[in-house]
């Protein structure tokens, strides 16, 4: 038993070391490291949500932002890792978006007669549980378009819409000033509204 526990601790330590290295590399501008964080964050968010939903009677009201923060603390223990915060939250925003898109597509398939298989994960723990699936899928497409011309503004939208962050939290997570985050959000919101109107009239 001691050997098993010892081996488990070694595996956990190695895993955290790998995440630490990725955060450090991402903070230094390594785009591949930032991309590699996404599946790790995705898996951790799903695990956290499933674990908390089983143990908390009011878990259906949990905010996505709280899960993201908790995932960051789990994956990046110690203040020395906060230099990777910007890249982590970018990865977290993308992971949350993927979770919501997966849910929306699955629900859409069910409505159109597709087979449903339980995943053991209650998706309503994620932000915007009242949002319509069609809206989520459209916003997802718009963000991809926006990212091609204004990457940082697209990041602000992801954190606001899919993670539920405030303007101040977005500014901190992305390493920009609050006024800059506000300008980015106003621009992105106007751009998204314009694209939405175009989509409706098409």
C-alpha cells in the first residue's frame, strides 16, 4: 500500500510539474504551451464540476468563474505560478467554450432524434444555464470570426460570455488595464450585434 501511495504521489507531482512548465512557457509567449493547456484545463473543469455537483445541494447555481479559479489554484499551486495567469485564463475560457458547445450540440442532436448517452457530467453547472443552445453556437462562430481580426477582444468576449467574468476580472486575467478591457468589450459587443443582425437578415 505504501508503494502504491508513493507511486501515486510521484505521478501527481510529475503532472503538476508538467503543468507548471507549460504555464511558465506560456507566460514567456510559447503559443504551443498555451494551446497544450486547453485539454488539461478542460478535463479539470469537468472533474471539478462533477465532484462538486455530487456533494453540494446548491451546486446547480455554481458559477463557471468559481470553477475556473479553483481549477487554476489546483493546477498552479503557489504564488510563483501567477505569472502564467494570463495564458491559463485564456486556456480556461477556451475550455469553458468547448464544454458549452459540446452541450449545445448534444442537446441539439437529441432534439433532432439523435441518441443520448449519459456522460456523468451535469452541464448546467456552466455559466449562462438559461442561454439557448442556438445562441451559444452562433456566438461561438462569431468569436472565431472576431479572433481573426481582433484576437484580444475575442478573448474578452470568451471570458465574459463563457466564464462569466466581470470587466475587472477580464482585465486582471488578460494583463490589461480596466479601461482597455472596457473598450475591448464595447467594441466586441457592437461588432457581435452587427454580425447578429446580419445573420438574422441572411
